[in-house]
C-alpha cells in the first residue's frame, strides 16, 4: 500500500482544482462543499477557480427504530427526497415521516445559520455546480447530495473529490454530469488513510472558511440571478 497522497485537505483541494481547471473563472460556476470535511477542500477549489463557495448540507432521514436505514434525505434549499420502497416496507406513516423530517430540518437550518452568518445561499439554478467532499468511501452521502441538488435545477453537476475507490467513482458517474476523482488508489480501505493530517473539521472552521471565501470573492451578498 502506498503512502498518503495529501498533506491535508487544503493541499488536496489545490490538487483537485488542477483537475477542474477547465471550469475556472467562468461566471456560471459555483462550488458547493459537503460539510464539514469537504469545506477546506472546496475553499481551495473555489479560490483557484475564481468561483463563489457555499455549503450543501444533506441530512439523512433515518427510519424510526432503524435509524441507520435511510427512508430519504433533506438538503439545503428545502429539498426532500424519499425512498418509497423503504417507506412502504417499513410501514412508515406520513406523520412519522414528517416528525423525522422536521427534527432533521431544525438541525439543518441551525447549521446553515451558523455557517453562513446571515449570507444567503448561492442561487444554483441554471449554474454549473461543482459538488466537493474530502473523499468518498461507499459514496452513499454523495449520491444523496447529487439527487437532492438536482431538485434545485442546476445546469450541470460536477462531483469532485481528491480520493475515492474506482468503483465508487464509477457509480457516481451514473448520477452526475461529470465526475472527477483525483486519486483512485487500490486497495482503498478508508478516506483518512490518504491524508497525513485528517483531524475533524469543526463548525467554527467551516464558518470561518465560508466568511473568508465570501470576503475574498467580494460576494458578501449575492442576489439571485447574478451571473
């Protein structure tokens, strides 16, 4: 097994940005990062491509009594995507679904308010959106994110990660319009093994990076429809 591919998430973001150079400095490009670990990666991608940065938060809707089984997900922008097969098999009542969705929605809104500090979410309708994380293992969270993001009407979704197993990248390609995996080592084992430094990213770090990105891009406030 080879050694770590990246010093840290910022280094990984710079490497990933090189693979995304064809999207650079285009007014229609937006970068959305999955918090928390995807935000340092996304910060460097957005900085090097000259694109605005935001978070895209996805919260799994766990089946009551079997929370590890997802009956759907909610995401940034008020999106709700459901798994009808799981709901039917588990006999989930509409009021039970609504209760779980409301609880997860409160946490989603809390995180968004803390991360953005009053800045509105980026408008992604009709945009080319680069969806970034610090790596993929099974890819289940990213698949949910792509499905949810599609509901917001972007022109194209580009999934971009520094490292992932080849088979996971191939499975994402079926959902996204473009998939960029900078490294696909085998055997893979876990995302963290490919970083020398892989400490958990805190909520405060996410907030600070988003604030810095907004300041550096000169976009403290972005009006819907802005090119």
